[in-house]
């Protein structure tokens, strides 16, 4: 769904996209924070361009900031697309997912000359990322969420085939949670009185609903850009993405890259899935048929663990009519 969200703005004249700036550092660099280790993922990492294997988080951060400066120098707004767990503080990950294995690289470090220290007030939620607080506080966060019973098996389906993921591997519990989104939201809400940053939460099901256009127009107003250039239909793939992303990422985005638009549901019915009522017991039966009973039970447990974060985040979701 994050790919679909990005596609709406791909040719927006007032926007420049910074896509997965920490992907190389997370997956292949000397500070590699990925934990998955198997023949499939190892082959993908080995096949990446040589430069990726030398990218530190500091290098990725500096390159991202330079790209942001270029975009803003052209009078445009930068959109940064980045999974939160790629940039999560390793200590925060272990605290929230004790079963997670250790990362495959050394501990990352990022500094900026004008950076302020991490918030140490124990009464406030800490910055849950390795990004400097001064940088975090300069952003307008847009947090995209999806029902766990849709998000988790969807990720597993692709990651199993492309990355050799297993429900019991060292990284899957980190991928299969909304905890990082909640921690980021709580951080921004706690800092709002000082930073005046009001985070935005978007429920992915609303991107394929009857109010999609109105919702995106409201988002544009909040972000200070025109809704005029938002695209709900397109006739060609994102050539710049196809040419610049890794083979693994390209495989994750196959359906999206081959699409020609968003199929909107005209109303929210009782059917299971995006835009309708999600009945977990029915989803589990589908997983049993597709993945087998053992994997389905593991997915069910992860979904149950994620539901409290989903309910919390859902309460902040942006509405077109409010």
C-alpha cells in the first residue's frame, strides 16, 4: 500500500521523491541492521552493486539530506519513503521484540553538526529511531497503516518468495508489527507542543475507498501542496523507480509497477479485505489453505499481538469528512 500511496504523487510537479534512502545501509552495508540470513536473501545481497556494501547510515543520511536540499532548492517538497524498522533504534527493537535476533552488522551512528541530543526526559516517549531528533522534528510525518490481518500475510507472501522469509526467523516479528508506527506517532504527539508538528495517519483501506480523492486533497492541503497533480490513473510504469531500485525491491513492487491505476471500492461492505470488514477467523482459514496450518497459526499470533497498536493508530486516521 505504501507503493500505491507513492504512486499517487509520482508525477506531482511540486514534489520530489526520496525513495528508501536507508535501504542499502540496512540490507548490505557494514552497519547492516537486517537479521534475515538464508540462501535467497544472501544471494540478493551479494548481487547488489558494489557500492551498496560500503554504505553506512551516516552516508545514507548525508546523501538523503543533500537530495532534500536539491528538491527544496527547486521550490518543491520532498517526500521520503522509508520503512520505520530500517531506521529504528536497535535498543528499541530489542525492548519491544525480545525474540528478535541480533543485527548482522555493527551498531549504526548518525550525527549532524546542528543536531540536538536525544530527548532524555523519562516522562516523554523517546525518539524511537537512530535519526537525530533535530531532523525528525523538521518533518511532517505521514504514517500509513493497514489492518494487521491484511498487512502481515501480504508481507509474508512476498518476503517468503523473494527473501526466503519464515514466520519463525529472526526478522519476521520486526516486519510483522505496527509497534514502530505507534512509537513514532507517540514521539511526535509528545513533542507537538514544542515542535508544532502534527503527524498524519492514513488507513490504507481509505486509499481504495469512495473518498480516496477527497482524502488525498485534504492531505495535500495539510502538506501545503496542490491536489491538482495527484494521479489516480496512469498509463505507464514508474520508469525512474524501475531503473533505480534493487532487484529484490523490484520484485516486492511487481504488481504495483505493472498497474495502471487504483481500483476504488464504492462502499464499505461486509466482504473481507481492504475497505470491508476484516474477520480474522476467516483470514486464518485462507492462510491455512495457502501457507499450511503451522504458518497460519504463527501469523494469527502475530496479528493478535498487533491489534492493540492497530486500534490505537486507527483512532488517529485522517478522514476526508472531518
